[in-house]
C-alpha cells in the first residue's frame, strides 16, 4: 500500500514540474511579445514625431513675409473718396520652399478670379460689411527675381490687387466690393498659400484720401 502511494506521489511531482516549465515558457513568450509591441510602438511614435517636426518646418518655411508698406490708390480723393487698388511687396520667409504665384484668370469686370482659375495663392478680403474670396491680382517681379512665377529665396514680388491696367476688363477692388472701401475703415487682406501659414495684413484707411497713400 505504501509503495502505491509513493508511486502516485512521484508521478504527481513530475507532472507539477512539467506544468511549471510550461507556465515559465508561456511567461517568456508573453514577455517577448510585450517587449516587441512596446519597442514597435516606440519606433512608431518616434517616426510620427519626426514627421511632425519636418511638417512643421515645411509649414514655417512656406510662409510669406510682408516687405513693404501697403500702398492704396484712390479712385476718388478727399473725405468721401474710395480705394480702387492695393499693392504691397512679399518675400519668402526663412528662405524656404518656393511658392507658386501663377496669376489668377480674371472674371470679367468683377475684380475677382474666375471660377476654375489655376492660381495657387488666394487673396481674401474682410471688413465689417463683407467678406470676399479669391480676389483678382497680378505680380511684378522685383530686383533679382527670375522669370518664373515661383517666389524663391531672396526674391520679391509686388502684388497688385485689381487690374493694374485701366480698361483691361479684369476689374478692380471697387468692382469686387459690395460696399466701397472708404475713409476710416478697418479691413484685412488674407493671403493663403498651398502650404504654410497665411499672411494677414490689417490696415485702417485714413480720414482723407490722396491719390496714392501708404497705409501704415
């Protein structure tokens, strides 16, 4: 009887050892899988962080910078005048990514870009009375700027809102606005590029209009 009990005890001890080995192996496998998961997550997070940094740099490098005064041309002078055209000079901030300044196609006599125009830079107008999207504008390349429409490092473009040529059929700011830009009026011009931060230009018109004015 004692021999039978001893045999049962020895058999149970062997099974217990095998079960312990199986559990230990399972723990090792689970730990390895967990470690691989944590490592993969860390690498993924690092990659995403790098992408975010590079995307941020690209956004910053694609920003515009105002490089002149904002020059307004009045259609009518005096205290009851109104503005027909605005111009200013921009450059590529930080000498970053070139920005495509292909000019918009004019929507006849409206002062706006035509529907389906290929321009990449969009200029919007905002004041207390109205918001207008996609104004018509032209560029004049200054200084060392080359012949293409890309605003690159060390280049300057003069932007003129409204047609620079009378009777061209493109229209000007007066044609675009529902309510004229008159004296003592705050307004904003918002330039949106394909990438990078927008450039917002805020000005207030003076109480008396000359033909040509620098809006400080």
